[in-house]
C-alpha cells in the first residue's frame, strides 16, 4: 500500500474507534457552531486530535487543516492534510449509523490520497492518485447508468444556508422530475463514495467545504467518475457546489437539472 495512504487509513481507523465507542453514548457536550443546525461535539474534537496525533508522528513537517482546529503547522508546506473528524455529526448525535472519518492529502494543491471510513458499518473507501479506488480492499467503479431516467441521485437541501433555499428548490424540483429517486444521507463524504462504488448513479450538493469533499472527490475520480460545479466547470473547489457521477450522468445533471446557463449567482 502507498505509505501515505497507509498512514491515512491508520488515522481513520483510530478516529473511527472513538466514534464507534460513543455513537450510543450521550455523555458528551453538543454545541452549535455558525448556525443552530451546524453541530460540533466533544467527540468531533477527540477524533480530530486522534487523527492529528497519528499524522504528526509520521509527517511532522506536513500541514493539517481540520474542520474543528483550522490550520496546524506551516501554511506554506507542500503537503497539506485536510480532515473531517466526523462527517455527518448530526447523524452521529442522533445515533444514526451513517457518518464517517474523511482524510485527504494534497501535494502542492493536488489531492493524492483519500480515505473515508464509516466505523459503524466497517466500510473503508480509499484511493491514491493513479492507483485506483477501493472499498474494503476491492476495486470499485462508478455506475454505468447512462441517463437520468431510472437513476438514483444523492443530494442535500441547504439547511445551513437557508437563504439559498428558494433558489435551490428550482434545481430540486427539476431533479425530482428527471430521476427515478433521490437520497439525502447527511454525509457528503459518504455520498461521493456511494457514487464511486455505484450505489448512487450521481450526486449534487451546494455549499460544501474542502474537508467535506477532498477525500471523496479523489476516490470518485479514481473509480472513473468526474466532479464539476453546477455549470459544468471546475469552480467547485471555491464554491463548494458539486455535481458528481460518470461523465454522462454529470452532463445530464448539469444541463437538465442545474440548467447551468441560467443559474442564480448564488448557485454558481
């Protein structure tokens, strides 16, 4: 195994053990961050410390960007780890077994390692650039479904950005009108991995942060998928608005659902 991927897997499993021990335990503090819907717990912070400890033991000169801690180390480092200790904190708090540790590594701004681990179901998705993507050690590929007809698409409503809701509802309505069914799981990292292994045919969401999608994006790309913004471009790295799937599904979502040329500015 790629040595950096091996360390990422080790860190994800260590943090996953913390999640698994606590998902049915309500003896921890829960706080709101920026909005009442944006939760953080003591367990998020403990998981992040656990990940940082594992990474720093092997790569002390690497920088780390954590959802809870922000930047750790030299901001000019060539290597930057981007971590979400619990993607799907609301699910975790409610005891819903659908949350994950997400760890990505970038070298000079290019993602080279990605790991997403759901410790409750013991599902490990991983990838190293140019080496393909795996699910529990088995190679995975995106769905071969060619059209929105009959497709199952993952998505999420902008609960943390309610000022965007009216604009997004137009997109959501077209999504419902064009696909067989939708899923809203509460974990962007796992949504991307579900597309990577063919469980979902495609996925779209807006307002994501780098720790939400960095690892999952690489896993999806290494499984044969692509990621764009709502206009079909590459602006998702700054906007956080993602469309993902095989090339045919992404093209159909951008043109028929997102209607990229006529999007409100807030969704671009």
